[in-house]
């Protein structure tokens, strides 16, 4: 260290140039580094979706989900495996521990899925999850200039291709578009007379599309392959498709398709979208994983701007993450700049010298830009966590420079006759650099145990800790290299000043009084500590501060067989309600499709999702209660059996841990549903809960056919019945064909679909004994079936979830729910467990507790290496005892709960607080080495180190003041963290200056000083 200081002083110009280069490169990196809302956390999860159009929930469960679950459970090392079976699709979610090699797991999942025997019509997709994998830009698109069809063409043919070509775009999707297809509607009576089924037509149509190799011909030493091919390429060819007749048919003439069917192009809309009640298309844009969110969002808006300016389209922005990122970054930068301003004021008030103040502050831009440059090189992004790390470190960044420049300035005032220029700067810096280095290393090692913080909290907190460590290490290098150089050159004419000063003289009286009244000082400190710990029950606990997002999601679910038209009508009624509701800024509805959840199965004609944005002044809890109370009557009046669920809008980032999840297990589905209903009703009666949902609450009628004895004797094939009945109930897809040079999907359906039980039972089935009615060969029973079937690790389960209205009461509320559930008379064979936010809270606090214990051990190791022995390091660690005094009191005064943010603040304090004790006791030890008595060594050190200790402490506290007063609740970087650090540092600083000297004198007063106790640095 001393060598580095000497080298820097000898090469002052080179040091200044080096710092300018760091500033320049850091500024360049700041323009290049990616900007995101949150760290790009790769969640250790794999999502498998299998879509099979037309399949029932039971078919999905038995034919798709069960086989897939069986093969996935052969993969080792997963945490949980859950699935949902519904009409048309099954979803399987596989969660692994954080730290798992997800590339390997993803490959393993794809490998086992590819070997699974699934129906031919099943379409499988396997996806990974990431914190930044969702759309970054969503907008409702309307037009005053074009009608719906013209606008759709404009979007598909011009706008989507233009956006897709932009750098960093992964996909562009338009919701609410219509699709054209060729629909062949067959007259059932005419087809039946000729013995023609939909399958007959499909087979005949497919038989025209072929390519058969016939062999090769050798001509002029050239081998020419010969193929026989045919294809369907015109509408006329389909209309004149020749169909044979079945044996026993009434009409045995050759039939042309157009004689028994109407063939026409139809426009089908599987998804309807509106914005504020106005029909619109919803534009969704997803960026690539490596792209810069803010930059890509700006490119999207620039590409759309000409279309808006020309009146081609009107845009209503639903979500713009680029703007959100820029606003978040701007807010944190603003808070950081206020923090810097407060630091400048504090330093100037203490030193009352402009040059000394400016030299102290110069470490800030160098350290900040050096941090940004290193973060960019390490592959991190500029997000709420990395920026937050820099913001909360501002006060600590200047600490090292303050101590060094204050000592140089003091030497100029008091010892200018002993040394001049570089010699003085060297001696003054050498006097404190040991303490500065030790305190900085102690702060840095606090973040090493972050490896013990598991789960999503650790993943989000790791970039934060990297930013803090890099910025503090950079500040240490600045204080060792640049500050002595500047201090040696810019303090030429400092007026001599006697040692001490009014503040130091007053403090000398206080410290001498404290040393004479050790019992009173220690007793008062203990009382303060006990009193502060007694505040914990009054604070309440929460995992993370819940985000204040003034929005809600309304999910509407009609009976499973409802059409998209019925769903649209119900959605329209809800829109009318919202239009007249005060406090609503805007609302968007998506009918059909997957709504706003990319993991929902497609084809949800009975589903509608509304996203509502409220004004900032709206009372969200009161509004949600009103919606939940009034909307059910509105939707059921339109279609009986419709359910509606209103939930608070979700904020991005890690979960806030304010939920209560009750998992219920049973082998009998009816008992499981009964228990889930009991728990749901119980939780809905609790006034402290909102957003209560039950994933096993919807049933639909089901007809079950079973071959009777007559059918068995007639040797009727179940697969024949499946084919004939299936084509009567749903359209038959024949594939895609190029018709008149345009790719078209062709579907077959009957003009007269089955709409009643009587029609189903009268369906004619060909048998060996001739045509027989389905009702004669099979018995039909009516039952109820679940709309969704959920599995956890292969076992059927249901989950009832609710959200605490007050996140701070999650612990007591969870205990209350457990107690209430115990009073229920649940069906036999039912087991349940209660988890959610309380489990996250327990796990998080345990992880932070381990990290804090490890941090204290590492700090002790550093202190032991600095001071040798056990006594002085233990005295320094005693300053940590006083952290709760200020931290808990400040949280109570500001009305904040004890959250993970506060615990992380306390973890930071472990490194910050010992800085004061190190700076103080380092001086005491040197005084004792020079021959002073213990008491006089303490008094002299307390007077000398009072100013730098107060300067560094107040600089750190005031730098965090803007964040503490902002009310920010952006994941971990919340006002709670700032309040914890400010309160803990305030109490620890005051008590360190008074209590630590008392403890030191008690420990060393009666011991004889030995020379070997002091080891030269």
C-alpha cells in the first residue's frame, strides 16, 4: 500500500491521465451497456405445452399429461412437477433448484419428450423462462383511415415485416386478427343417403395430393428420375371431387362434392380485442435475450411513428418497458445526484474548504463510471439492482477519500512545519491508509456470503452486490492513488490551525465523562438494545415491499362449450360497467386465445381477460372489493354458470411474498373438489384476504358412451364410433393446400351438427348386421367432468390461493388461516398444506441470517489480520450490537415493516459500521504504541478521529436520504433498505464514539502493554 502511494506521488501526471482514461471508458460503456428493468434472471424452470385440438380434459390427462409426467419424473434433481389438463391442451411446469445447469436440463426434457408416444395430432412446445422474456411493447392499434380488413392487411403486409427487420426483435404478434380458410359444409342428409362421411371426403381429397417415385431412365448418359405426382390447386378441382358410395347406400351414383356440400371461403376470428370499447388489434413485440430493452423500444416507436404521422394508424400504448426502464433509471439517477449534493454539503460544512470538498467528491464519478465499465465487461446490465447498488454506495464511495483528504488537510493545518508537498501527503495518507484499507475490505467481504442467499432473492441480489463491491474497491484505489496526488498539489496556502477545535474540545469532555461512568454508559446501551429488540413485534414482517401498481386483471370464464360470440357479449357487459366506473383510466379486453398469459392453452373461446388501469389516486383494495362484489351478478345474468375473478395487477421482478397458498391432496376427485370449495369459502370470508382463487372450481356436463351387449355382439369397433361421432361434433381438419396460388386451410363440417342427446342416439352406425342406431348399441350416461385437472408430482391436487391486503401481516394471517382450516370438517382421505409467502419469508430470513453470521466471521478475520490478537477485533465487532437500536426504531417511526430489504440493509451495515470503530481504534493502537496511557490514547484518538467519523457517517446517511424519502418499492432497492441503513448507522456511530472507547478501556486498562502486541504495518 505504501509503495503504491509513493509510486502515485512520483507519477502524479500519469495517475491523473489514468483516471481520465477510466472516466472516458466508463462514459463510453454507459452509452453501450444494456438497460433493463431487472437482472436477466434465468429461472430454473421448463414449461411444456402440448396442444391437441378437439381433445377433452380427460383425454388430455390420460393420453398426454400422464405419459409426459411419467417420462419427466425420470429426470433427477427437479424441485417440483406440476401440470394442468384442460380442453385442447395440457401444460406441464418443471421447476429446478437455482444453480442447476438449465441448458442440460432443457436438453434432457426435450430428449425424453421426443421419445414419448403421443397422439399424431398433438403439437408439443418446450420453453425456458427468463425475467425479461415477455413482451417489451404492447399497443392497441386502430385506424380512422382504414376499415378493419384494410388495417389488418396494413399490419400484416407492412408494419409487422418492418418491425421484424429491426435489430433485437425476436417476434412480432398481432392479436385479434381474422384467419381465412376454405370451409366445406356438408349436407348430412344428402351425404347419409350416399353413405358418405366426412372421413370419406377427407380421404378422397388427400388422395389427390401425392408424389410417387416410378424409377429412373438413362438418356444420353444422364439418369432422369420419373415421379407420378398430383395436387389440389384450384377451387374448381375441389368442387368437382368425385366421391364413391358405400355399400348399401340409397343412392349409388358417383357424387361430386359440390352436390352435397357448400364450398366457400370464410373469415374466422379466434381472438377478439378492444381498447376502451373500441375494436382494435393488439400489437405484441418480444425482443431477443441479448438486446437492450430501452434501445429496442425506442426503435419500435421510431418505426411506428411515420404510420401515425400519416394517419394510417392510431396507437394506444398498453405497455412500454423501454419508457419504464428510462423512467426507473432516471429516478435512481436523480436520487443519486441528490445524494451526491448532500455529500458535498456535509463535507464542506466540516472542512469549510472548497478544494478539499472537490477532491473528496472526485472519487464519485471515477468509481461510478469504473463500475459501469466493469459491469458491462462482466455481462451485467444497467438495471434496478445494479443501479441501486451504485446509488446506495454513494456515501460509502466517498468515505475513503474523506478520511484521506481530511487527514492531509489536518496535517496541513497542524504539522505544515514538519513536512511539505508530497512528503506531507505521503505521511498523512500512510497514517490512515491501514485503517481505510481494513474498513474497505471489511465492507467488501460482507458481500461474499451472498452465496448463502438461495432462491430468487439471491439471483436478484447478486448483481446488486457486484455493483457495490466494484464501486467500493474502485473508491479505495482512488483514495490511495489520486487523492494523495491532488492533496499534495492543491493545499499550498492552508492557514495553520492548532490541534483540536471547539467540537473536539466539547467531545473531549463527553468522552472523559463516559470513561468515568462506565456502568452508566454500558447500562444505557444495553437498555437501548433491549428496548429496540422489543419493537420487532410492532413492526410486522413481509418478504418484500409490495409494488404499487394501480391496475387489475379481470378473468371471465364461461361454461366450457360456450362460443366466442357468447364470451364476447359477456365481455362487452363488463366493459360497459368499467366505462361508467370512476377512477378508470383505460381498459383492454382480449376474448379467446390465451389472454395475457402465454402459458394458457389456445382456443379458449369461453375465456376473456380484461386489463384495467386506474388513476394513481384510486383506492385499489376498495375498488377490487367492489368489482368482486358487483361483477358476478352482471356476468351470470348474461350467461348462467359464468365465473369472474378480479386480481390486482402484478408488478415485475421478484415475488412480494404476500400470498397464502393452500395445497389440497386426495385420490378421489369429488372429495378433493369438496375440500377445495370448503377452503375457498373459508378464505373468502376472511376480510384480510383478497384475490382468492380455486383452481378446481369449474365443472362441465359430460356424456359417457359404453357399448352394450348388442353392440358387443355386433362386433362394433370403438374406433369407428369415435370417428363417426367425432366428425359430427367438431370440424375435421384436412390440412393446408395451395388453392389458386394461396395457402389455405381446409376444414370439413356438417350443416346439421348434433345439438341434442336424441340426435346423438339416433346416429346411424354401420355394422356387420347393417346400419344401427347408436342408442341401440351403446348406453349413454350423463356425468359431470372437471374443466381443469391439476397434478403435483403425478398426484391430483387442488390449490386455493389468496393475497394479504396488508403484506406486513402475512405471518399472523397465515397462522389464522391454518387455525381456521383446522376447524373444518374435511372429507376423509384429504390432506393439505399451507404455504406461500410465509415459507418464502422463513427461507429468506434464514438465508440472510446465515449470510450475516458468515459476514461477521469474515469481518472478524480481517480485523484479526489488521490488529492481531482477539481483544481489539472483538471490541470492534461490539459496535455491530448497536445496529438494531437505530434500524428498528427508524423502521417503526417511518411505518415500515421488517422485510428482506431491511435485512439486506442490516447485512450492509455489518461492513459499514465497523469502519468507524476501525478508524477510531487504529488511532488508539498507534497512540498506545507511542507510549500513551490507555485513557489518554482513547481521548486523543476520539478528538482526532471525530471529524472524519462524523463526515463519513453523515455523508453515507444523507446520500441515502433521497431514497428513504422517495417511498420507492422497487423490489429489493426500497425505501426500507435506506431507512434501515440510515437508522442503524446513526445509532452505531453515536454509540461507537462513546460506548466502544468505554469497552476498550475496560478491556485494556489493567493489562501491561507489551511491545509484541504492536506489529508494524
